[in-house]
């Protein structure tokens, strides 16, 4: 083999070795730690909304029949309690916007009792069974009441976005 061919092979090996070491060192890059920190901050901010949902006064499953028959619009949540672990990947929250909150809560409870398997209620029932919980662990909480009809969609989107109920909850 001639000397120039040996030089080209050695030079190629050195360049390949340098690229390999560079790639290996980038595997431990600090940007990944920054990404994890940013992700944790986002989760923390989203968890604050979940904590807000839990702080609201809630209605238990057996209290639904005694609700006053008052008509008003608003946004309410159905969640599986007694507490939500906001660090879990799946957060058992279902958000609903309604123009007749009380009637819709009564309908939701009836759909759960009737075991509607063709809707979001099937997912809730499946979650209850999987977590060894029952209807007594369900809580309805009113997040906002008497919202102007023109603003209800924006407020609902706000709650969906901040609670991550679309990605991590029952609102799919």
C-alpha cells in the first residue's frame, strides 16, 4: 500500500473518531437538563389549575337529587376524588360547558348510572373500575357560573388548556 493511501485511511479514521466522540459528548448536553426543568415548570403551572378545581365546593353523587332546579350557564368539572394527584400522567377530570348546569349534572349522573358505553362516560366508568373506585368517589364542582354566552367558549378553552384535561384527562 502506498503512503498516501495509508494517510487517507488514518485521516478518515481520526475524523470518524472525532465525530463519534463529539456525538457521544452531545448525548450528555446540558440542554436536556434545561428541557426537563422547563417541562417540570409547565407541569407545575398546569397542576395549579388542577388544585384550583379541587378547591371548589363540590357535589357528591348522592347529593345530586337534592340540587335546586335553578337554570344558569357555566363551566363545571367532574373528577374522581377524593383528591387528584396532579403529578400523575392521567388526571381524572372531565370539564363541561353548559347552558343549564344543574340539568346537565343530573343528566351526567344518570348517564353514568345507565352505564352508557358509547361516550366519555364509558371511559369514566372504566377508570372507576380500574382504580377500584365507585360512584361515591365522583365529585362535580362548579368552576364558573353565569358566564356571558359570548364568553363561555373562551373560558372553557382557558380551563381546558390550563388543566390539560384534553391531553391528560377525559376531554379527548
